[in-house]
C-alpha cells in the first residue's frame, strides 16, 4: 500500500464563488507545486470544466477524480465522484435539468467560465449554478449512484450547507460510506462511526489548495480503486 496525497474538493472558475484565477491549468499547476498526487475539481452543479482539468492533470502527472458539488433541495452540499470525465459530463447534463430556471447574474454571484487547458474562455455558463436543485438529498444520492458514482456529504460539520448543521443528524434513510469533514471544527464522532473520512480544502482560491496533509492509502492509486474504497464499509480498526 502506498500513500497518495489528495485534495478532493476544489472549485474552478466555473463555480460562481470560485476565483477567476482558478483556471484548470492553474489548479493543476498549483496542485503539482504543493506535491499532491490526486485532485478532484467539484464545481457547483456542473462538470463542464472537467475535460480541461483532465488534460492539465495528465500533463502534470496528477490523477483526476471527476467530481461535482450538488446542492440538494434542502440546500445540503453533496459531492458526487465518478469513474471518468465522460460519465461526469452525462451526469452534469442530467443535473442541469434540475436547476432553477433562472439565469446567473455575474454582478451578484460571480462569473462562470468554461475554459480549455490553454486558459482560453470557451463560454460563460448562464445557468444559475449557485442555486439549489429540486432533488432532495436521498434522490440526489440515488442519482449519483445510478451513474455508478459515489455520493459523499460535503463538510458535514461546517456551514448551513453541511449535513449535520443543516439536518442536525445523519439521515437514517440514506446510506453514506464516506463523509467529508472540515478538520478545523469539531465533529460528532457518532456521525463518523463506520465511515471513511475525507479532509479536503473546498478551495475557491489557488492558495487554499491543500498541502501534503491528507494521505489516502491505496495499492495502485487508480480512480477505480479510490471509488471502491469510498463505497466500502470501514473496518473497525481503520482510521485517519
């Protein structure tokens, strides 16, 4: 088993709250500088920058775990991780049908730039990505799984969009084998029992991308292995 340093929650300039400097090329370059092995770019309710991120990660020798941060109807943030960019894009097209039928207002919410690997702006996304979908948490998790993905509640112990803060408890009717925890705040140990735990940056700025702090112990360091680990039951003796 080897150690692979990862940051599995980074926003690009396609997220309205993401800094315009968070281009696919800059994200991959900063991750390389910081010594990471695996990253996931998880923009709000879209995956449209993942083709460029994948090209940049390939150029820098980084492994990309394709992802998205979905806002559920309850306004819980749910990460979805997928096996490849093509699957993520198909999922993204499905999520678009569940977004509010309103246009983004860049002057209020920020720009939403779709970019290529050479830092060219291909398009400014006009959908209101910052809004909540019409999918309740359980339906959103089931939709992720229908694309053979893994749903992971984001920063469960932080902010109004964290599952524990929003709902007050881990729901009994939705199974999660992995959760993301904001390491700078306390978290109810009962919510972590029997689950794998991720610690990621939720970076909206290049400088906030995580250092070599969170290592995943994997045998081969592939996307398939990582997804299998995320959807597996945690052994009682394991821990991070």
